[in-house]
């Protein structure tokens, strides 16, 4: 089982594994990109959010300054509850 598979399964994993680290860096870069886009630029923000999360519902809102770590983002009642670093 790879370290990413362990992470996705909720098991203990190597935080510094290359695959895990790549995912962390993707999230850090995606959050930085999203936070640089003014809240008035809806189309650009939507594209950045979709790139970061993979998919979102319609009529979503992600407010600045958004940050996440390598844990899962929980969804409840169509609301993302981010884990802030």
C-alpha cells in the first residue's frame, strides 16, 4: 500500500513521502492562487476552486484567506468546512 493510499484510507502514513508531499504542495499552491484572485472576479475564482477541489456544487462560496492542509475537507449540507492551518 502506498503512502497516498494510506492517507486516503485514514491510516498512518509518512508525511514526507514524495507523493504525499506533492499533494501538500499542490494544495498550498492552489490556496495561494485562489487567495490572490479578488472576490469580485467570480469566473477566475470558480476556476481556481474547481482546480483545487476537483468539483464543487453550484452557488458555492470560498472566502479569503482560505488555507487547507493534507486532511480531508468535510462536506455537510453542501458546505465545505475547511481545516485551517
